[in-house]
C-alpha cells in the first residue's frame, strides 16, 4: 500500500522520532557516585554530610528560595510541605482533581481533607475563581499543581491566599524550571514540593525536595521527617523544638548518592528545558494545518517546562472519536495517550460511603467530615480529560528533523480522517 495509507489501515508507519535517553548523567556524576560507593558513604542524615549540604544549597539557589530540604520522593516532599505548614486533622486544603495521586495523598496522609474545585478546561490547571468560592472557616491551604510543566496562575492564587490568611503550596513535580510571571515556580508558595524520580525534568533515581522561604516550615518538616529532626544543624530552633526531638518520624532522608546526582543535574537542567521549549515551538510551527488538535495558550510571562506536551482533541474538526485518532497515531509510531484517567473525586478509595477494601487511614477522617466527593461537579475537568492527548517530551536537544517527523504523523492522520471515519463506522465499539 501507499505510504499515505494509515498504518492502522495497512499502510507503512511514519515512525516516531526517539527522544534522547532520559535521564542522562555526566561523567562527573558517574565518577562522584562511584567514589561514594567505594568509600562506603551511602547515608545522608543531615547537612553535616557534605553532599547533602551541597545539593540543598544548589537547589535553593537555583529555585531562588532560601530553604531546601531533600526528601526521599516527590510524595515525601509534598508531605513535608503539609507537615511544615502544620496542616492536619480536619483542616481543609483546596486543590485540583486533575493530577497524579501523590498531590492528594500528602493531604490525606496528614489527616487533612482535600476539597476539590474545577480547573481551566484548556490547561487542566486550578481555576482561581473556583478556589476563592470554596473557602470556608476550615480552609487552611491551597495546593496548586503545575501539571505537565504548565505553571498555575500563582499570581492570582497568591493574592487569594494572602487575602484569606491561607498557606499556598505548590506541587512542581512535573515543572522544574517552569516560569510564571517571569519567575520560577516554587518561589511563590509558602512551601513547594518537587519529585526527582528518574522520569522527571530534574531526574535522579528516586528523590525529591521541598523549598520554602520560611525557616519555621523547614524545621517543622525536618523535625517530623529527618533523622533526629536535623537537630545538630546550625540554626536549629532548640528553644521551640528541642524537647520534641525523637525518632517518631517519617523516614524521608535522602542518600548522598542521589544528592550528588541532583547537584550535577541542576547544572544542566536549564539547557535541557530550553531544548524542550525550542522543540515545542518547532513542532507547533510544523503542525500548521492540523485542526484535529489544539494547543493551550498561556498567560504573558509564563513559559512551561514541558515534562509532557498536552494538547486538546477537537472532535468537531476531526469528525471521529479521540480513541480512533489515538489508535491511528500509535500505529504511526507516536507515543501518546491520556495522562489523567478520571477526576480524582471518582476514585473509589475516597468514597467512604461505599468503600469496602483494605483499611486506609483517611476513611474515617472523610466520614467525620461528611464530605461526599461523588457529588462534586467538575465539568471543566471532565472536558479536559475527554479532550486531552499527551506526549512525553524528553526532546532536550533541538532537532528540526525530529519535529518534522513527529508532525508528519499528525498530518498523515489529519489527511486520512475520511478513511478513519469509514474505519470507525465499520468497527463500532
């Protein structure tokens, strides 16, 4: 068959370009990690370990925030934020239903109550207007997720938090280096948590970090998540916290092996992010004429970091179902899909009224609160999920040929929509 015939219909696939292997590590990183292992130095209890101090200082400087606390994972970092801000039993945190579960688990794991509000249908980011309308006397914080590397409207959310005396928490796990109002995300909140597992922009093996402009948040989190509260460190508030030092903690410390990875990865993330952005700009130019997907638009002064590239399926322009287009793109070799399967409010483990699975710590807390997530209306979140098509975006080296090849798969599917309609009609679900 002709190369113009869709692979799904028996033709030859365009073949998708391969992104660069990720994560990649410099020779300096490999040497430093190997040297630590040869020296049997794998434990990092506090800043007394040079590699822990080095990584925390490097990240704090890069983020533009005074305090950084390394953590064992992105979830641990977000939990550190909640702990550090003293958000706990029966407190409410307003947040997004369009995210990965760790953004919500950190709230539940500190006995607080997530309150879900709707998102912007184009980006999936938290809608500030919906946030303000949901504030009650029990509200203690707002948790914004920079999903896919897109920055939430932190200017508006910071204003709301300040006017109502609330903490602002950022989940930057997919957004290291993303820009809002010409500033890095992570520098607007009272605390921000980031994941640094091997699939993220600032990638290691497994790890994360919390940043905060507030020393009290740093020390509260350290007391509850680090060895002996990091009480041997300079600046420990002994008068306030000294009598509470013990080992009743979450073990969220990070190995110096991973700390070294982070120190070295920080040195190259800006260049990698610019490579991602350059490739997105090239890809968007080459997508001219493809009407079956739309790209989000962003506020002036915002610049995503592109952990993933999100687009929105245009059913009216395509005339076929999103699932059909996804099948066609995948057959051409494009790795794409839908990242968020459903609003988190629909997940059965949050439905205390009907849950009959293994016991979990938050069921009784939700029961006491009386909250019923099944009744939460989230039309924009549902619309975003229905339209959303994502691609992983580890294209860190600018490449016109790769972006041309990727765009050609979309053009091929676009040009073959009439044939896809016939195929869809002949293959009903």
